[in-house]
C-alpha cells in the first residue's frame, strides 16, 4: 500500500525561541491521522478528518485547523515494478 504525504499550514503560538526553532527546522510539528479498518473497507470515498497534531514542548495550535479531505485508493505497480 502506498500512502501519500499531505501537508497543511497551521498557525502555532508559544515561546519565541521554540517557535523560531520550529521555523528553522530544528524541531518538527506533524499531524497524525489514525486509520481504522472501516476506512480500508470504504476505499475511494472522500473523508474529512482533523489530524492529531504533535508539536514541540511549549508550542500549541493558535487556532483550530480545518479538516483535511482525503481518500484512500488502490495503487498497482506495472510488471517492471514502477
């Protein structure tokens, strides 16, 4: 199964030095979407989900981000493996 990376712009707040480290790429923020068995049974159906965000210590979301719309699709590889 091939999963694609989805990016979303979020607004955060926190101590200036921690936010600066995040902007410089010294720390990371990421969102996680937990898939359930039901999601795999309903392939090709669009779904709206707000990820669970994991942020550096002291940094938090400044506002609730909008949900991400996605769908799972089957991807097959050709005979040459591409």
